[in-house]
């Protein structure tokens, strides 16, 4: 820790407390509304884009370590970050879980965790991992007003292609990855990993508000 900060245990206690009592989320949501107001947008977006990122775990030690998982599709052992962003690329909500949880299952957990937030949200853009009747049926139970739209890459198109809407959430993932703490899964606890995703998003929004151009 830098010498001008309190002891490491004190810093962690504040981080753990603010994550548990919702302080971090309140800070995040307040900044989120101000960032949208800065560009003349309503506080609650009408459309969101969902995606996930599997992150490789490093070797860990400690008495309490939340389990990780293996993402067979991406061949990554670690955690998976599920994020929901608006069409500006601002983080609306994030959820961290073991990497072996399927995208369609983690996506429902993420949407369900929104509770009553973002009441104007009507459209959900996603990739092919969320297609199929199972996801649609479970989404209808959790948030019946939310209509999913699957954006898939054309197999007939060679090379890299920028896909509508999906590039926005992929850009946000790239923004978050600039934070060294998020480069790999180094946290023992899932709630701590979630807190650092929130902190990275808070940092991004503060920079946007301080540099509106």
C-alpha cells in the first residue's frame, strides 16, 4: 500500500463494508445518472447490451477462497464477469460467478439482480450464447417487459466484423481490462471481485465527468 494511505487491513475493511451495505453501488448509480444527464439522456436507459468475459485465475492462498470454474468453450479456468451496459457503454450492473456457469444462466442471474432498477429498460441486445427458448422463457419470468434481440456474426463473412451494438459492450470490457487489478482473477472472494469491477467503472465515469469533451 502507498505510505500515505491507512494500513492494508483498514482499507480492506472499508472496501468490504461498502460492498456489503450497498455504498459502492449507490456511488456508482449516482455517477451513472450524472453521466447520462451530461449527454441529455434519461436516467434509465431503454436498451442494454449484455456479455460475459471469462478471466483466468492466478494461484491463490488463504482460508476462504470462493470456487472457480472451467469455461470449456474458451478453455479458461477462473471466474466469469457478466456485465450489462447501456448504448453509451456505461456499466449498468455487473455480476461475477465461476466460469463454468453458462452465459444464458449467468445472464438471467444478472437481469434478476437488477430488481426494480432501470424501469424503462425494454430491449436487450445479446450474442448467440443467449439464444434459444430456455433463455427467453426464463427472461420472461424475471423481466417480462424486456425483449431480447440476438445479434450473431455471419459465418459467410471472413475476417473481423464490427457487429451492431455488440461492439459497445466489448469496448466496455476493454476499458475495464485497462485496470491492472482486473487483468486476471486474483481475488479470493467473489464479492471482492465484483467490487473491483464497480470501482473500475466508477473511475471511468469520474474521468468522463471531469473531461466532458
